C-alpha cells in the first residue's frame, strides 16, 4: 500500500493509503473531480433553504397583525405579494440547480458512452 500523492488544503501531504496502480485517494484523484463535485452539489441541495424559516415567520407575523387589526389589509396584501415573489425566486433557483445537476450527469453519461463505444470499435479492429 502506498500513500496518496495529493496535498491537503493546509499544504501537508495526504495520509490516505492507496492500492497500486493508483497514486491518489478518492479525495485527490483528478478523474474523480466531477464525481466529488456532484456529491457536494447533492449535499448542498439536501439541506433545507435557510430563507424558508424566516419567510414562514414573516407570514405568521403578517397574519397575526392583520387578524389583530394592527395592520391594514392593503399593506398586508402588498407584503404578501412580495413574499410570494420571493418564494417563486427561491423555487426557480432550486429548479435551475437541479437542471444543472441533471445536465452534468447527462454529460458524464454521454462521455462514458462515447468512451465505451470507442473501446468497442478498437476491439473490433483487432480481429
């Protein structure tokens, strides 16, 4: 078993062991960069949006103030429209992120397919 040739963020050499012929661990292997990026992207999407709790609290406060008579319905309606616009923008961001992830995965699959088709053609030429 060999040590990974990668370097950590602090400049020290990675201490992970690798089996020959590999020179890098999963965290440092250049051919795994896209896979690491996708994993990080999935992790980021799995966390709920941090703005949602504050929006829910804002809506709750708005509702309570209207029902208690502290806020007139006209300004409350405008505030509600602005909150809905914010929610639509958050949803749009989520959809764009998902689409980017799907496109990256599709590109990786197409690349893998073209490589395997190239390997099949090479194998046919040998015979």
